[in-house]
C-alpha cells in the first residue's frame, strides 16, 4: 500500500485538505493523515499540489509531432507516454479524412497497440 500526503485531493464537489490518499493499483481510501498504519510501502509528498483523477481525452489525432495516421507503434507509444505525463490516463484515437487504405493502416496499428489484433 502507498500513500500520498500533503496534497489537495479533488473529489466530486470539493477539495479535501489535510487528508491522505491510500492506494495500490486503485484508490483504497482517503483518510486523516494521522490514521496511516504500518503497512505503507511508500509515502509520496504532494508538496501542496493538487491530486486529481486521471483525464480521458475523447478525441485526439496526435501529440508532440506524432499522429494516429502515422500508423506505427512508435507513434502510439510516444503519444501514450507523453499524454500520461500531463494526467491523461486514457484516450480515444481519432483518424483524419484520408483514403481508406491509410485509415485502415492507422486502425490496425491502434488495434495492435490495444492488444486486440484480429
């Protein structure tokens, strides 16, 4: 179990302060800072910054010089790795108006990246 301390936790209708976010692969709890037990593997100090849920980009063509229409794993890896640095945890790739051959290549690369190659 890991904890994030000294952060401002954004929840649905408010911002929580003086709380601790407890997580592993998923959020387990939000507790009082004094309620942390001995099962903690790592303590992350947010240093007063905001702790927010991950963002989902519902329409993206590309990012930082790479495009979905590049139809390569390198482009998709770059886009994925760079977006997550800015809090985007998921995205829906969007193609552009092009010939069907290029659109199919892009969709095949996206499908392969997702692990659903058919």
